[in-house]
C-alpha cells in the first residue's frame, strides 16, 4: 500500500488530489440531486400483487417495461400506457388480468378472455351473448367469474303461430210430407266454416317447450246442410205402379153387383144401381163400414194370392152386412161375383192429392 501511495504522490500533488476528490463528491451529489428531482413514485397493483417502485421513466408503459410487466389487450389497466408519470404525486397503476371462460351457445363453444367481475358484466361486452328472451343455464348474471368456467346460453324464441282449421257443418233433416218415405232431397248444400287458432310457441335451442292457445276465433261460420226426407208411405203394386198412402188395413173382401140378388132392386126401381153417396155403382166403387173407412175415401185394394188386384177404388157405398174389417167390391157380372167368395185383401188408404 505504501509503494502505491508513493507512486500516486509521485504523479499527483496533494492539492490535485484534493481537487479530484471534491469534483467526485460534487458530481455524485449533483447526480443524486437530479435523481431526486426527476424520480417518480409508482405503485403497481398487478392482479392483487402490489409493487412500489421509483423510476426516472416518463410514461406508464415505460415504467411497466422497466419492471418486466406486460399487459395484453384483454387485460384491464386503469390508465393508458401513454400516460405521463407525475413527479409531485404517487402514480397508481391497477392491472386486472383477463381469464378464459367458455361460452357454449348455438351448438358451438366460444372462448372469451375477460377481466370482468361477474357473468353479466362479461357477457355484456362479449361477441356471443344472450339476447331477447335467451336465458343462462347453470349460472346467474350475478355469479363471479372463475377461470375456465362454462357459461351456457339457451336461445329462447317465442312466436305467435296462426293455424286455420275447418269447422264441420251439421246436416239437419226435416220432414217433407210431400216426399215419399225412403226418399230424401237436399234443400241447401252445406259449407264448412273456418276457425283460426293462435298459439304461443316457445322453443329453446330449437326444441319446443311450450305451445299455448292464446286466441280462438271463428272467421267464417259454417252453413248447415238441410235435407228433407219423405214421410209419405208408398207401395209398388203388382201392376208396377207406385201408390202413396196414409195407412194400410188388413181386411176381408166380398163382391157384389147391381143385380136383384145383391141389392133387392130391379132395373127401373127407384135407386137401382145408385150407391149410398148417390153415385152410380160401377167398377171401382166399394162398400165399406163408414166407421172404419169414411165414405169418399180413395183406396187401393190389393188382393192376396194369385187373384189380380182390384186396384184403385172409392168408398162410396154401404151394406147391411158390411161391418168392421169387411168390404164389398163392385164387379160387373153375377157369375164372377158368385165365384168370388171372401178373399183377404190389403186396403191402402190413399193420400188426398
């Protein structure tokens, strides 16, 4: 050490050494003064971890870089990185780190980086978010964000659907006393009406979860079909004709003619050949019990067996032996009358037309 000091003394005088030391001290003091004047106090809160630093840097970004702190576009920073640091106050920088969450919606999974506190806040700025009636499944908007949490959005759609359906018409039948029994006639054609039903239909992710009738209205009333049916009894005779009648009686029939044998009168006698009703007796005139078949009634007489029908006739005569179910049929010719005897007949009481 002594030789070194001697060497220094050899090159520098004491005075020169003193000047050098003073210069160093002045330089260091000046540097410290500049640092003290230009330094900025910075507190960095990085996702809950606090770092207190002093820096000569001018901007927030430079201060973060100096401390090896990087901020991604998804992270939150309380001030812009271009913000200038202040000397006269403490500069506070808050950083909140974004975390990944998985959003499941529309059959796909979307990964969102977010620094937001709650599910609702995160979804509010997410490109994939609930809209309208959409709902969340498994989480609530107020739930706190957790790294790698799953948020499922159920797409809810509500529509009003109108459906039209026919209203069947009714078929109304009514009697027609002018139509033959067994026949019908369409008086008015029926027309279907139209009913409109409106349903509220709710689907969740395309699956129907509700179908509720909200309105039911008749757009067009149906027109009922009207059919008239006949009430008139009718019968097809052995002669092939159709007779229309009110009722039919099972009776017995005898035969008579205008002879003295049957009437007790001869030609020329008063009232010979004249019936009870005053008309002349002839084929088609029959004698009846007026309590059973009123005089003046038109009938059709159908004879049982192989004997031809007597046919159309008029109840215009009476007889002392003609009682209850017995009628007497007028024929021309005594021989035929004598052979007739008593036969079973059906007497159809015809309609007055």
